[in-house]
C-alpha cells in the first residue's frame, strides 16, 4: 500500500481482519483494508508531529496545509502553499515565532525534506529520494524540481491521488 515493510503488511492485515470481525464478517474486504490503512497513515503523521514538533512547533500547520491536494507538486507550487501559510498571523506565538525563524518557503521545504515528509525526484534516475534523519539536506530545491509527499501520509491528509485507487 504505502511502502510497508513485511511486518507492517501483517499488522495491516491483522487489523483489517479485526475490523471485519467487528462487523460480524469472517472476510476482509477493501473497506476494512482502507479503514485500517487510513488509521495507520494518521498514526504515522501523528508520530512525525510528535517527533519533530519540539524543534519545529509549526510542523502540524505546515503539513496540514498540504491536505486535500495532489501529493506530487513542484517546489514552486509547494512554495505558494507555504507562503500563504507563513503570511498568516493567526497562530499561537511559538508557531508564529517558528515561522519567522524559518523565514522562507524554501527553508520550510528543506525542513519538510529533512524530516521525511517530502522527497525530491532525481531527474537523472526519476527516483524520489527521501531523508529521514532530520539533518539539513544537501539537495538543491529549484522552482521546477518535482517533490512528492511521502506515501505513508497520503491517506491521513486525504490527498487526491489515493494509494488504493486501482490503475
């Protein structure tokens, strides 16, 4: 579904089976899997927020600004979303201070990359590269660079390209 490891697939199927049993069914159907996958996605997004909110208090607002959109965008498109967020003055002081410290949409994008929320496509290989260690990225983010929100967050953010769509 979303780059699950084998043990994650087992947990997904076990939880989906539990969901089916709650509905008095002995079979797993797509609805059970989708409900369970959404729950897992929400938990992963919450874990990201818990892990990095101390160093980036505005992370919840930043990640939520990408909800209900396409998970693949250009840096320029992401910058427009972030600039609108940064220009708002309706946030609590710690979040507003974080936005001031980050200073620019480009720096927010670099932060989102460093925590693994987004990846950047390597034009030479057409592979999306993600970082998960919180270090400052050594990648260059040009306006036309393509980025991708990590698939494990798609369902939590209700992104428009659902991972369960059959193509």
